[in-house]
């Protein structure tokens, strides 16, 4: 099977997430990177592309130019990964979607709610697929957790505790020339949410993915602890889900000692589940009234949803890149099926999940502006 | 040195916390239990007392009778431990305090705010000492954490995450004849707070003890998940401290897989600390920008506040009973000093900490009744 | 029930283990310390005794004098705790045993094999009980492990991995005035084994207690890493048990980062168990082919052997002192029964276990002297 | 930069390690699989090759044919990965080495000591590179550990404890049609060592890689616990290193609850290090007399050797496949340099490390046959 021809928007030399997408796309050998608008100038784009082995004439300084030309090429890109700062997601995605090129886009969906709605419309109008890389949903133990909830092993859900603390913005890094910090704390590029958009959405999305719950309302208290910071760096949210479950969400970028400590704990009438992103090959399961069990990736008693997203035997840890690669691998399934006009069932985050995330960010920002009043979703 | 003569109110056969107080009072050999109103009838009290080796004529069916008679005895009790359900704390403490007998009282201070205020007045009027057993403050690593915050190692405090989940009330145990469950879910005996009074106060107290922060306001969402339960069994609170720090508090009695998972995490401008009650001999310390360090009880680099509350070398775990015994040991210091009219500095929880806890419970209940509106403290 | 009148040999100021025995004897309120030969001079003994509230005339400078006089007193000691350096165990125990006074003795049994055999004879001739404080066998989760093996949940035993590393002798502390280090590295007081006698015996004893296996032969490589040290500070042993199981034992006092990291792992045809002394409220159980389960002290599914040695509910950690107190508590049962001439079944370490430990030490020393040749037990 | 043209011997459908090599070779995009003798018949090889997108005429049924033809092709393979059972390593490697094609070979080097020596000779005679995939040496925290030892942070080495338990052969899987179990328990294909060759060598190699120590002698007790098994399934070894350090090595395939629990602990005069393969993003470091520190992959204070082998920021776990890919990535450096006749310094396992491993296996087997007598290396 020929690999899928992939393009990339963003992801030039200094970027972080572009490199992650490239590795994820390579792990299962189903994509080949062949073109890119890796930077916002043609010169930089060519330099970055050269380092990646791209042909010079397929390194573009502009995503619109790229979309136009690639759409006309005989062997133009079939899919594009958009890995820019948030405000570029919508305009870039639009150009590819309208030309029938599949889009694999980083999160959050967009920097504004208005853009998010336009992007939903663009995706719905397009024949191409739109896939959002809420990559944490690709971890095998997250899939196991979701399957266990769906099968009723936890019972009616009561309490959802989700958190995503980091520490890398404890000091005002945005003033020290760190590019990753600069755009993430800039409302023009990130949108109205800082920490809540960057990692709060991951936490929110993960909780929904595993539990299947829909949010009913929230009360959020966003704070910028670092002097001069323009966006929130700490997020406290109380959650009320449809059906009566309640939750708390904490995300922070000023919590020393936390690297990427995304953690989800869910409790129902019949049991509890606990999962931590930094130790992703484990899932704690407690059937109420029995000892805790430590489920492992591809290990004893693993659910099919866990086995099918694992590459190696238990005890040989898979990590962040493999979880991310699971998104790419399933995207490949969807893209290959689309060649035949098929649209298989899948668990990939969609443009609607993306809208849901932007609605969440918007609700948090509005609630916090009103002294953490409850906001209906 | 002769042991201090101790009496006990409550703590008869079926009780839980009475036995804990007795062990805690014995560990360092500084108290001798000599009298008790262990149950609410003389007969049961005598039966429980006999099992404990008490003289029959010092087993009372009534705490008032006990207070009156013991106060007149030449070798009457010098101190009394009150280990009844919450609503008895105030009336019992009053009788002993007004006769100059020291009181060591379980938490929460009282079942109502009105009682709490009266108890403060009674304690202030008395020459006797009043000590509240917020026992978790007695753990050596909690003392270490407090000392580190006080010495500025964490810097200006920003974020406080505290939680205390349990699972023992996941099912409606109060309907199954479990005495411990019955009174804890009965407003007449527990007060207006269920889980928030029983364990939420411990979490709140611990956060304040370690950080030294004073609460400014809170927004609480209390829930009774189990059908027919009359008091909350899950507590979500957002906290705003004076000086700008913010926090979240979660306590629950319906979280399967959690036994007594009290956990405190605090983050400041310079570092972070993390402590878990179920693994109490450890304290994680991260100076921002450096690797995490695992501090141990009485271990390498232990603070004097840690060493002085430890009995054995590092690596030989001390636990809940030793932490509780530290409260008794320091109570003994205070009581011995009081014999000479001295009032030494100490870290023991006082009647004012008790009032603070009842104010917290009251504020949570009021906030929750108003849809989690912010309530000023 | 009146407490048992207890005496103590050794355990004066400066000592470590004496204080531990005293706390352990107090926790359940079944012993009262009334006499002691706490030091080897009357003066020091009286000073130490005064601090413990002993009557001056029951503070002896000599264990023989103590044994003689206490045996004649109307309310003389019923039992004595021997907590001296190893070489004193035998002569002291002998004096009490021959006068019908029960002995609770620290480990290892004696400093020489010859003494051990004489002590066995003395104990067998005496009407009094002899109890050895291999205290780690008192932990509830160790009792749970033993019961699970006995009930066949692990199946025929194959592999036993036991270790007890410490780090406190990494530097030559015996040259720096540390009394605990001095006698432990002195062959005259410790016997021919250093680390192997001090903690290797604990590891060996624990493995036997849990598995029920009897050692068939061993090959030991003992090392003194610290220059000038007269006894071993690192112990490597290969073990062959009767019936075909095999094992490894490692103990060390020069392993930086290890406090008292006693750990036992046993594997049979049907499952595995793992327990660590520093986190003693947990026991990992893997039925082969199923997920690991984390059993807890007094927690869900706890065995009766676990429940009956626990004092408080799960999640409130008990530790080293409570495990030690379980030995004292059961010793009290045995002593009380002995008043009526009864000899109840119990799990307490006996003088025969003590001999077994000294035989182990002796075999290790002999094997190591012969280049780690196999030595039959 | 054009990817390196890679071939593969072994690794057809059903195989385990072949797929791992392919992923590892893709992660950094520096290799392209273009040919293979994936199975021992042309038909099966073509079927496996088709699934991997190989051209049919470059799918061979015989490694000699493959070596001959590829050596003549203009764009023939530059390097070959050998991922067969052990006994094929030497004959296959020989064919490629003598034609100047670089070899990346799985471990152990060969199934016999004689073959190992011949392979060393073949590699030394060849201009091509020979790289052995002792993949655990590729983990960033293993590189960090090695660098710390080399820089003297641990001091003169004293004790090395290394272990690699698994549980997948607890039952006689070789009789149940599990191909992976069959050849690993067959002396003709594995060699004289079972568990000791399969995973004991990994443990031995890792200890040497991190500490830099050379083995002086060993005493090994190998056991086959499962009835009818022809090779050892449990390995106990005592180690004596040149310079006086001592160690223990345990590997097992019959330890229920262990997946791939490779763990290394090393202790020197100044400190200790502990690393566990199943949680590979962490390294415990204890400078003697100070609290333990938890070093993380690419985290605070990471050594250059750690940073340079990491792909993503700390807290986003990398795992087994990334560690394996580090071997491939460095192999690519070496191969690219070889195009220019350069031979850069590197940390990759060489044919000499492979010989060292086979010598270790041979010594273990000989020692065990002589009742665990000491065998000089």
C-alpha cells in the first residue's frame, strides 16, 4: 500500500508540535511528507523543508498558494497537517477543505468561537475529512477506560476529576524570547483563553471522551498569576454534566514540579478509574468493594480497544508519540476508506469535538469575567 | 513523671475514633485513662469501661455527672477526650471547661455555628486548655511542609489543591445498620454538613495549617449522590485566599478506590510541595527549575519540625496513630506547663481553628444552597 | 485486665531499639514497664529509669541482680524485654528463663552459634515463654501474604527474592562516635556477621515466615566495602530451598538512597506476591494471567489474618511501631494464657526461629570464607 | 538527505522483533525499507513483503541470495537488519559483512561462542559497520545514568543489582503453539542459554553500559522450573567485577506479575542510581546523605546525553520504541559518516559487546553445570 501523501502547514525549524506530527505520521509508515508551508516566508519554508528532504518547489511560503498548487498536481498532497498557532487553523483549513484535501489539525480548533463555527461549516460542506489531534484520546489505556465506561463497568457516572498542571510558565518566559511561550500568551494568536485553551481543552476533551458525558454548565475562575501576563495561567472550573454527574477541572502552567501531569479520575455507582498521562501504560480500576487492579497496556485482560492500539507487548512502554501515532493511523484508515467513498466508524476527534472545545474555552472566559457565575453550555 | 489522668466522653464499644484516641494517648506514655462516660447509659458505659480496665465507680452514664464528680475527686481527671458525635461536643466540653478540666476534642468543633461560638466563649473564659484533634497536622512531613512554606522556600503562594476522597459511602450504608454511617448522615447529630463536615474540614484545615493562608471567600457545590441521603456526600469548592492565592477542595465519600486519600499540593512562585496522607512518610519538594526531591520522615535533610515529631529512624514508617499521638504528646506538654501556669507556644489546633472549620462548613452549605455563589468568610 | 508487669534489659538513653520496644509494649495497653537493667552501671540505669518513671529501687545495674530480686518480689516482673547488643542476649535470657520469667528478646538470637544452642536448651527447660522480636512478621500485610501462600493462592513456590538494603554505613560511621554503628561493626558484640546478622536475618526470616519454606543450602558472598570495617556491610546470597524453590537475598548497609528497604517478592506456579516494608499497608498480588491487584491493610477483601492485626480502617496507614506492637500484643496473649497453664497456637517467632537465624548467619560466614561455596543447612 | 536503504532478514508475519525494528527505523525518517528475506521461503517472504509495500523482486527466500543480488544492484541496500532467531545471526551477518553491507543485528550476538568469535572476525575484516541492538542502552535516562557515573557523581562503584523478570513462560507456552516461546526454548535455535540468553544478556549488558565495569568472574544457578522445558527459565547470578565491585543478576520468565521489569540499581561511595525500564522516563539519584532526586527525561537539570536522545519535552513520555529508535538514529549517523570514510565516536553496542554477552551466557551455563562454581571471564 502506497503511503498517503501528506503536506504540512507550520512546523518550521523552531516549532515544537510540527515535529511531533511528523514522527507520529511516520511511526506506522502510512504517510509520506511531500510538501509544506512550514513557515510564513518562502525562504524560511524552503530552509525547513530542505532539512526534511522536501523538494524545493513543494516548499511554500503561503498556505493558500500551497493549497491551490497541490490541488492541481497529479501527485499533490492528499492530506495536510495544520500545526500553526491557533489563529491560523481556520484560514488554513478552509483553503484545503474547499479543495477536497483532508485536514489533520492541531487543537484547539480555532482562536475564536466565530472561526470555530465557520470551520464547522467548511468541514461539513467539504467532501474531505477533518480530524482534530486531541492526541491523548489515542492512548491505549484511554481507549480501555472509554470502553469500560461504555460497557457499564463503572455504573452511572457521579464524579469526574480531571487536571492538567504544568510548570513551564511559572516565570514570565514570554518575556525571555521563548517562542512557544510568546504566542501562547498572546490573545491575538491564542484567542481569549491561555492555559484554558492550550491544555484545559485537552483535559475537558479527555473527560468527555472517556465518560461520554455532555457538559450542562460550568463555573470558571481563571487567573493570571505572573505579572504582566495577558492570558490566564491557572484554571479552576466546576463542572455540571447532563444527567447529574459533577466534576472539577484544574489546569495550570504555574505549578512547579508538574511537567505534563494530565490526570483523569472518574467515579460511578459501581467503580472507579484513574489514569495519568505521565505513566500512560497503566489504568487503575476499582470495582466498588474489591481491591484495586492495575490494568496495563496490552496486558492481562486487556480490552480489544487497548490491544488494537498497542504495537508492542506489555511492559515495553509506549508513550506520547505512539498515542499521537494512533490518531494518524486511524486518520489513515479514514482517508483510505474515503478513496472508495466509504466513511467508517471511528473514535477520532472531529470538527464537532473541536467546536465543543472552543465553546468550553469561551464559556470559561465568560464565566470568569462574571465572577465565576454558572454559564450554560 | 506521673502520667496525666485522662477521662473520655464517648468511645464505647462500637465506636471508631475513641479507640484511636486511646492508642494515641498511650503511645508516648504520658496519659493514663482513669474515667469515662463512654456511652449514654451507665450500664453500657460500665461495660465498655470494664473492658478497658477502668474502675467501675469512675464509669459514668452522663458527662455532666462525670465532670461534677471528677472535679471534686482528689485524683480526678486532669483532661478529658471528647470523642462523641459532633452535636455532643459543645455541651460536653462546656461542663469540663467550666470546672478547669482540659479538653481534647474531636473535630469538627460542633454541629452548629451557634454552638461553635458558644464553645469559643467557654474556652476563652476557662483556665483550662482546649485542643482540637485535627490529627493530620501532627504528621512529621506536614510539619516539615509547614516549616518550608514559613521559611519562604515555596515563595509567595499561588495555588492550593487539596482533596480528601473516600469510598465507604458509595452505597447507602446508613440504611444497613452501620452506626458510623448513621450518625454521619444525620443532620441532627452531624450538623448541616455531611462529607464537608466529616472530612472536608480536615482538608480545609490542613491547607491552612501548611500554607498559613486565610480564606477570603468560597464557592461550593455540595451533592448527595446516594438516593435518600440527607447530607452531602461529595463536595466541590473553589477557594480564594487573602493575598490572591486560589485553590480547589474536593472531598467525597462516593469515590470507589479511595480509602482516606487526603492529599495536599501547594505551589508558589519558587516551588511546589505535594503530600499524601496514605503515604505519609514522604514529601515531594520541587524547587522551581530543579529536579523533584523526595523528602522523608526523619531522613536526610529533615527539618527540626520533622525530626522532633518522629520517633524512629527513616525508612521505618510511622503512620496515622503516631501522627495522632503527636497531638496528644504536645497536648501533654501544654497541660504539664499549665500546672505551673505557663502557656507555651505550640502548633496544636485550638478552639479558634475549630470555629474556623465550622465557619467553613457553614459557608459551604450556604454557598451551595445559593447555586454555588461566592460567600465571603 | 491488669497490664503485664514488664522489665527491660538494655534500652538506656542513647539506645535505639529499647525505645521502640517500650512504645510497642504500650500501644495496646497490655504491658506496664516497672523495672529495668537499662545500662551496665547502676548509676546510668537509675538515670535512664528515672526518665521513664521507674522506681529507683527497681533500676538495676546488672541483669542477674535484677532477675534474682524481681523473681522474689511479690509484684516482680512477669516478663522481660532484652534489647541489648547481641552478645548479651544469651546470658541475660538465661537468668530470667531459669526463674520462670518470660523473655521477649531482640534479634538475632545470639552472637554465636554455641550461645544459640545453649539458649534453645535454656528455653526448652524453662516454663517461661521465649519470644523473638522478628517484628516484620507482625505487619498485617505480611500476615496476609503468609495466609495466601498457605491457602495455595500462589501455588507451588518457585522463586523467592528478598532484600534489605540500607545506606547508613556508607561512610565509616563507627569511627565517628556513633554508638549504633560501633557495636554493630564489632565482632565481639555482634558476632561473626555484620550486615548479615543485623538485617540479613530479618530478610531471611521474613522469606521463611511468608513462604513456609525451609532452606536446604546457600552460597554467600559477604563483603566489607568500607575500609577498615571489621564485619561485612554487603551480603549476596543464593538460596536453595527444600522442595526445589530458589532464591536470592541481598542486604546492604552501603546502598545510598535506601533507608530500610526490606522487600519480599515470591513467585509460584499460580501467582506472585510483592511487599515492601517502607510502604507496608500494601501487598501486590498477581494471579497468573490476570491484572495485578493492590491489597490494602484492612481493606477490601482483607484476609482475617490481616484484619485481626489491624487497628484502624484502611487508608489510615499503620507502620513499624504497630507491626512491632502486634508482636507484643500476641506475646501478651501467650503470657496471659500461660498464667492458666495454657499454650495457645500463635505465629510469634520462637527460640527455634532464633536458632534458625543464627544458623543462617553462621552458614553465610562459612560459605563466604570458602569463596561462596554451597553450605548445607 | 536521502534515507538509508535498509533490508531485513527475518521479521515476517508472526514475528515480534522485526516489527519493532521497522518502527524504530522509521521514527526519525532516516531509513527506508526496500528489500527483505523476511521468511525462510520465497513465497512467505513475498507475502510478508507485499504487506510492507516492498517490491516483489526484492523479497527473497534466502539471505545469501539477497546479499548477493543487493550487493550488485545500483540502489541495493546499504544496511541490513537481522531479526531472526539467534542461530541465524552469524551466517546471515557474514554474507552481508563480506559484501560491505552494514549490519544491524538483534541480540544475543549468536547462539554459540564459536559463532560469536567467527562473527567478530568477520566484522573486523569488513569495511562495513556492525551494530548490535541492545536497545535498552538507547533510553535517555540510561544515557543520563551512564554520564553521571562517568563524571564521578556516584563515586567508586561498590554494588550493582540488576534484574529482568518476566512472567510469560510461567506455563509451558512452548507446547501450546506460541512461536515466540518455541524457538526461545529450543537449544538448537537459542543456544545453550534460555532466559539467560534472551533477557539475562540485556540485564548484563545494561549494567556494564551504565557502570563501565568489566566482569571478573561469576557464579550462576540456572533453573528450568517448568516441567519438560529444555532451557533455563530462571537465572540467579552473583557477579564480581574487576576493581572490587560486586553484583547480583536475576532474570526470570516465570515470575507472575512481571511484564518486562528490567531494573538497574548501582551504588558507589558517593551515591546511588535506580532505573526501571517499565517507567523509563525517570531516574532516581541519591547523592549520599541528601534527599533522593527524581530526574526526568529532558527535564530540569538533564544531562546533554539525556537531552540529545529525547524528542519531546519532559512529561510527554517516550518509551521502548523511541529508545530503540535512538539506536537506529545513531546507526544512521555512523552509516552516513562511513560514506565519507569517517568513523565517529558513538555509544552503540558493537560486535565486541556482542561477544561479551555470549561469553557471559557461556560462563553462566558452565558455572551452573558445575553447581554454581565461580567461573573467570
